[in-house]
């Protein structure tokens, strides 16, 4: 089977040669691709010295790189790993095993059971648990490490999904696509190392955290529109009742409406409530049709890969 190791990099000159060497040792028959994402250091030069294939993505953002990698590279199994030497190459065969056997379309390396005190930056573990809990609540799915950058994919998964994320929220989107479209995926425990001295994380805790939360709600709206818009409709319905009940009681008592602004507000909120619910029904039908199209594309992809 053709295996492609995909390494998106931004300013990882200090570690990229070791990462390439480690994966070449573990997977000697694999094609290793380093995608330089607008680096300002010698990342591309060091990758070339390591003897790997170097390509470039000028649009900054990990999501942009992953989108291009998935579009350009053809393989049977894809391994995606960061170039910062925090993920051990010795675990790669464990990750690709379920994909190679057909038991999973995505395998995620769960970092949260084996890490050092310096592996995560401040608030990152808390943010991971917060978003994971939110996704569990919204999508009724058990996920342990939604931000892991160490993953193995089947060709079916890579070629059947469209990526919209531009930045570090890409891992969240990949996981939610697997949940929504019923791709079998597995999380397997792996050790997570701290960055070597001199290597700096590119994550911004608050900026990227806000982007990830926005992505979760955007995907929730896109993949679960009936629940999303029904929730809005319910809130508007309750607000309409709260503002309308005094008007109704007033009319029963005096046979006249004195609180005209409240009556107009209540009626407007009720109309918006029904509109929101109707939008949810329409978009839910469209989303179901999209799932059927993705399923057909997935079947064609599997057929062509045999």
C-alpha cells in the first residue's frame, strides 16, 4: 500500500530533519512530503537536506496547508504529523494499522494520557477539555483529544471531504466531519513530548481558541441545522410569550391593548421564531441530501482505489 507522510511546517528548521529521519526509519517505503507554509527560517532548506520532497503553500494557516496536501497527494494511507518533533515516529505503525486493515478511516493519536509538564502551554489542556466537552454535548460523541496533530487517514476519507478551515481549527473540523458522516475513527494513546529548546509554538491561546469555538458552532449549524435553528426558535418563542402574556392579560381585563409596542414586539418575535424553525427544516433537508452525495462519492472513491 502506498503510504504518504505529510508534514505541514511553519518555521521548524530546528526539528524538521530529525522528524524526517525518524519517519524514514519507521516507514522506509513511504513518501515523505514537507509542506513549507510561509516559513521565514531555513525550514525548506533543512527538509531538502534531509532528502525529502518539499512543496510550498504561501497562504499562511495550517488549514490551507492540509487542504493543499490532501488535494495534491495520492496514496492509500496518509499520515499527518507536525514538524516540531513532539510526536514520536515510533507510534506510526500503531496508528496506520486500523486504517490498513479497513477498521477505521481516521486514527487519532491521543496525547492526554502520556505527556510531560512542559508538553502543553498554559490553558491548552483546559481549552482542549472544554472544546471536547462542548462537542460531546452538541454532537453526542465521545472524543478524547480533538486537537491532536498526529493522525492517519484512509484515501476514502481524504478524497471525499472538503476542508473549509484555514488555521489551527483544522483538526476540529476533521474530527467533526468524521462524526457527522459516520466515518469509523479510533483514538489511540501516544506519548506527547515537549518541544526541544529553541523551538517555539505557533499557537495563540486566545485567538486560536476563539477561532476553534467559532468553527465548532459553524459546523454545528452546517451539519445539525434543525437542532441549531430550533434552539434559536425556542428562545424567540419564550421571549415572545414573556412579552405577549401581559398584553393578552391586559386585553382580557380591559378589552383594549394599551401596550402596543409590547404587542408588536411579541408578534415579531413569534414570527421570527416560526421563520427560524422553517429555515432549520429546509436546511436539514439540504444537509441530508449532501450526506447522500458524500456517501456516493465515498463509494466511488473506494471503488476506484480497489
